[in-house]
């Protein structure tokens, strides 16, 4: 029975993947978008890589861990300072991932 369920799930994902487009439109960022990201602390190269990553990985899956270990305070958040700069501050793993997802 367990094997049958996994086989059905695998077929479902295989069918889903076959319906994805083979080519993805470019996600190149405009100069205005790049400038906005740079003001937020991104380097120009990192800002431009967002566009290429969008094209290379058009579908993303997030796996969220909500176990007790997420309360461990070994995470880091990037925050804006009053001097229009960015810095990192310690936080829990959960606080860190909330900024990304």
C-alpha cells in the first residue's frame, strides 16, 4: 500500500512537471529596479542575478521547519540603519526565515 501511494504521488509530480513551459521569459531587471535594490544594500551584481535566477528557476518550493529548534538564537537578520546602511542583528532561526519567505 505504501508503495502504491508513492507511485501515485510520483506520477502526479511527473505529470505536473511535463506541463511546465520549457522556456521562460527573461526576468531582466530595469535600471530603476537595480538602483532600488542597490539603495537597499544589494551590490549591482547581486541585483542583476535576481533576474537571471528568476529565468533559471521559475518555480520555487519552500520547505518550512516549524520545530522547536527554530527558537534557537543563532540566526541573523539584515536590517536598515538610520544612516541608510544595512547591518546584521542576531535573532532566532524563525525570525530569520520570516524575512525570506
